[in-house]
């Protein structure tokens, strides 16, 4: 989160200026690691494309099923991530949502 400093006070950005995010639930058929998904995205989009995605993996404590992975990306790059994961044979995109709560309900 970006913070604005004035007079030695740190103020948060207003919600309309914050960067939006999307959560993608990925079902993995075999035990793929996060490195496999990251390498697939890097091969398809390049290093610069992955950096524009603001890609991060979300660790859910409630997930009891091992073959699910949740990825957080920017809304502009959702289509790029879905297209990139088509090249990974053992993974498929199951759901895209704007809230983590809906993804948790879908996965569990």
C-alpha cells in the first residue's frame, strides 16, 4: 500500500485510489508447485509481463485440499493469466473473483 506523508503523519490512500485486485482459483491435477505456475507465466508473458501482473500467491489457512492454488493479480492481467495457464497441462482456472471470501467458499 502506498502511503502519503505530511507533517510527519502517515495517511492511507482513499479507497478509490487503491489498486484493485482479482483472485484466481486454480485446480491442479498433479502436484504442481508455485514455481511451475510462475515459470509458465514467465515463459508466456516474459519478466516484464509478470511484473505488470502484480502476481502473488495467497496462502489460505482454511484450505484442506492440497490441489488448489489461489493467485492474486491485477484486473487488467486476468485474461493473460488464464491464457498462460492453458499451456500448463496439469492446471485449470476454476473461478475468478474480486473477493477472497468468495474464493474460500468455492474452494472449501
